[in-house]
């Protein structure tokens, strides 16, 4: 009887995994992302987000992004920061530019937990094809769906593609993006 129960439990687990009913978080930057860890605890392990983590530390935002939230973070990869004009990152990381750095970083954070499907649904349902919302910095952002991709557009019209969506955290969700959102 015990063998039958074990077999039934194993079969049920296999069925759930095969149907995607239990979805694991994707790896980011070669590191597993854990739903029971907060945004900061996971981000520090991503090799693709070392510049972002350094900037969050320099801006003094670690405690905020480790707090209860929930937050939705559009997390630019290192290559996104590398694509900025020469010297931009170094200038932003200087202590005298902390306010400007904070403004740039908080332009990537939205209050609440928004899945890519939630964002895409809002964009598709809108009359102009864009979902308009504000970052915690107060800056206007828009989301648009093109094909199977979700793009986040900053106030200057620069579009950042979500490359890894729905990385769930204990205090929100991260969407990895391929460029830096620049506030005006």
C-alpha cells in the first residue's frame, strides 16, 4: 500500500511539472533566483547585474528594495549600462551625484507586483496600444507589446525590451531589460 501511495504521489508530481502548474523562476546571470528571497538578495547573485547592484548600493537603496514592497523592477543588464555614453556610469556613481543616481534607478521601479502578462494585457486593452504608468520616481513609463515581446518606454521614447520576464521575489517581481530607462 505504501508503494502505491508513493507511486501515486510521484505520478501527480510529474503531471504537475509536465503541465507547468509548478513554474520555477528562471536563472538570471547564471544564478538561480529564489521566490523566497527579496529583490536585493537575488540581484547580488546575478553576474549580469553587477553594475545595477553597485548603483543600488551607491544610491543607498538597498534597504528600500529589500523591504516588504511589493515592487516591480525593470532591471537593466550590465551591457545596458555599458551602452550609455562614456563616463555616464562613473559620473552617476560619484557621491555628489547620489540624487541623480537615485532618480535614474527609481525610474526602473514601479509600486506593486506586475507580471509581464498583466502589463501586456493593459497595453493590449488600451486605445493607443500602450499601457501608461508611473515609476516610483514620478517619471512616466509606457509599455507596448510587439509580437511576443514587451517593451518598456521611458519619457524620452527609448524602448527597453523585457528579455527575462516574471522573476518572482518575496517582495515583488523583476523583469530583466536590455537598456537603461532614462528619466528627463
